């Protein structure tokens, strides 16, 4: 058995499959080491994995002699890595949709609705406005359209995102799940997910469709697909996976049904001109969780474990497009402006709305800090924008830096503004806490 690394295998004319396997081993080991380091400094493991992906790209390895990123990840294997990355992304987005119980959205208090809306609307407006100011600095040859509409819409959508899975993990690790502010943050983040992904779908449709006929086809097809999921697929799954069905007791059966459903849904939205992540996310929201929990709770966990293996590949593919050394002076100004606007938009939207609806100054501050975490979900949006030509490489790099900074700063800021021991639901105004904490990623 060969002990050569991928670069040596490539030099000796090894098979593409061998290079891919060696690259996967390198990615997984690097991600594991960086994740362990992240946990030692009280950061979510996924942040370490994201940093590992950036480190394997030109931002770190590219600084060393020999063009190591190209040697380790030669052009002929990158399409295979990108396919694995997209599969991991689709599986992850199914998990986000599955953990996002729509019961969180129904019957929430007006104060949470106001916080949720403000936490999306203000960052979106500020991000879109910033994109218009930065547009003259963008590389027009990398953009799919000849105007500022696509960058403005995507920057606005990216600014409005909150990473629900990472947020749930931070809240659990900090012991805030039983506090009023933790409850409000989780429910608000769930509502923001629904709003933000709906807005992003509309943005993708607007950017990618060139003529009225195609626009009508995409919008009509997406509408029919959502209706089919709600009124056909969900009832069918509820009947098929009912505990009294003889075949439903098999975990393997449930696993196959979920995988087939999420992959088919991802294919449908991809064919409609939307990104595959939307289909997987929507399918996850209509799966009857009460049946799954009753007959095969391990089935979605298996999907999650598979995504955990593939997501480091996604981070590495993302990192290969991130070049911090190529930002230049203009790029550094873009980074500073984007980080400042992102933090100001989320914090002012969340904390300001919370303060106006009766929260204390400290609660409002902590809520603004929590909802500013973007993490992996931000990278999903940014990769969609890059693949559609709505972002150039430098703007993409600056936004990745923003995603890292806004998430990494959450822990230290929470330590500074730690909430006391107020109960989660002290009055009738307070909403119920979510039943689960979501994924740990």
C-alpha cells in the first residue's frame, strides 16, 4: 500500500481516485485537529473545521513555496471534491430543516416577531446599501450580470442570516437554554431562518432568470413544489412512517425514505434553477418528526453523521477560493466595512427591537450578540452567490472573514455580558422554549 501523499501520487501519475482518497484523508485529519483546538478555546468545533479549510487553501499553504494548494488539490480532482462537498451540504441542509420545527414559528409573542423581523430587515437593507457602495471595486469579469443588483441582493441576504445550528450549540454550552434571552434567541433564529431562506430563494430566482417566461417557470415550479411538499409529501410520509405500519419499524427503511426524499427534492430545486440546498432544506421541514422519533430516531442521526464527514470537504473547497493574501488595500477596507456593517445591522436590529419591546439593556445586548453569529450557514449562502456569479472572489473572501469573525466573537462577548439566573418563562408573555437544541454544528 502506497504511503505517498496526494501531491506525490499526482507526480507519479497515480489514479484520480487515489488522489481524491488521499485528499479526503488529509482534509479529515486537518479538520479534526483544528476542531479539537477550537474546543480547547471554547469555540464550536465547526469553527475550527472552517478555519482548517481556509488554512488548506492559498491563504496559509499558499504562502509557502511550491504552490502547495495546487499540488495537494490538483485541478483534475477538484470537481470530485466539489461533488462530495455539495452532497455534504445537501445532507446538512436537510438536518437544518428537520431540526427547525415550524411549531417554533406559530403562536409566538409579538415581541419575538418584532425582534425577528428587525434582525432580518435592517441587516438586509444595510448589506444591500454597502454592496452598492463597493460595486465599483468589484471585478466585473467575475460577475454574471452587468449591474449591481445581484451583489446587492446577495450581500443583503448574507448579512441577514443567523446560524441556527451553531447558535443552538452556543446557547447550550453557555447554559442559556433555560434563560429568557436564550429562549427568545432560539425562537427568533428559527423564524429568521424561515424568512432568510425564503428571501434567498427569491433572490436566486431574480438573479438567475433572464426573461419573463423563465421567471414564471421558476416561480410557478417552486410554488407547485412547496405545495406538493406540504399537501402531498408530508401526508404521504405521515401515513408511510406511522408506527402501526409493519414496514415502518425498520430503521433502514426510514433511512432510505429520508435519503431518497431529500436527494430527490434537492434535484428538483436544482432543475428549477434554484440551488439544491433549498430542496433538501424544504424536505427536512415537512418530515413528520413525531413519527421518526417514535420508530427510528437514529435515521436522521445517521444522515447527520454522514454530513459531518463530508462538511470538512465543503470547507476545504470553500477555502481554496479564499485568498486573504490577495485582498490588497481595497480588500482590507472591504473586510473592515463588511464586518462593521454586519455587526451593526444584526446588533441594532435585534438589540434595538428587543429594547423597544421591553427587554432589559443587558438582555437586549446579549440577544444582539447571539443573533450576530453566522457560522456555517453563512458559508452556504456565500457559495450559492459565488457559484451564480453574484460575488467576485475578493468580495467572497471578505464575506468569509466576516462569517468567521462574527461567530468567533460571540463566545468572548457572552463572557463579558453574562446573563444572571432569570427563569426562561417568568410571565405569560414569554414564549415556550424549543423542544430541542438543534444540531451541534
